[in-house]
């Protein structure tokens, strides 16, 4: 049996078999990720089945707010996903997430104003969901990355799979997973359209690093 993979420090160098932890609101998600990481380590290979990281987000008083999507809301959102929800990678990720969190997810908790930088260490399907009912992900571009390494195509790091629930949800396959002692923090943007009366639309870019100054990678 391999050494157990554990949380490391939020900043600085990681030791062998450590991962960078996320912010406190994702503490239980880190437990979920570690469960799968250690199962991978015991097998000696990374499973082809991704896990799910679903985030609900919005802006209040100029501050980005977001939280882990709880099981009841996730099931409602995925009920709108149609064929995309039947995608083998998406379905296995959603089912695994529901099995792990269903016992503790009785209700939504408050959304703390902390950064959107997310630390992952294995293949992950990310679901971003907009809390405002007049927001959708922009039709021509939904997701972009500012710091793609030279010589690497962005689509080799991330695959935008599609939107759900009339454009309020976005599914992204994250191929940019990292191994212990090697962490790369992608600096990404979410492209959102805000609709107002008389068909008026304002396109904005949510830059997760632009609104907070805590728990940011060095």
C-alpha cells in the first residue's frame, strides 16, 4: 500500500504525497478528492473516471460569492442537462459526488466571499452555476485561461463541454490536474451575459483573482 496522500500547506512548498488545500468552503470537497486520490494510489494508476467539482457563484456588493453546490440543487440542475448529462464522464462524476455528499447535504449554506482559484489533483469535471436568474454564460465564449503555458493549446488543459439550464450552468472538463509536489494554478475567467429589460444585454468577465485577497496562491 502506498503512503497516504494528505493536505499540505496553503502556501509554500509541498512535501511528498501532499496536495494544496482549497479554501475552507471546499474542505469537505478536499476530503472527497483525497478519497479518490488515495484509491488511485493504492491501484498504482489514476482512474479514467473524473470527479465533480460544482460551484454556484454570483456577485453581491461587488464581491464574488460562491459555494459548493449541494446535492439537491445539483440534481435539479442536472435534470436540465439532457444529452450532456448522459455523457459517460459527466454521469459517473455526478453519481460519485451524489453518493459521497448526499448524507450531509440537507440545505444550502451561506456563500463566503473568497477566491475562485481551485486546486485539483486528478481529472475533474467542473460545474459552474450562476445564482442570478438573469445571468447566463455568454454564447460565443464561456471560459478562458490567462496563463496557458507557451506551446500548449488551451484545449489541452480544459474542454468546455457545454451549458445546462438555459445557459446558467457550465460544464468544463479539467485536464489540468496536477500531482503531488507539482502544482499549477490556472488563472481563468468566466464570461457571463447579464440580461435586463427590453432585451438589453451586458457582457462581463468574472476574474476570480480581481475581487478578493485571501487564500491566493503565491
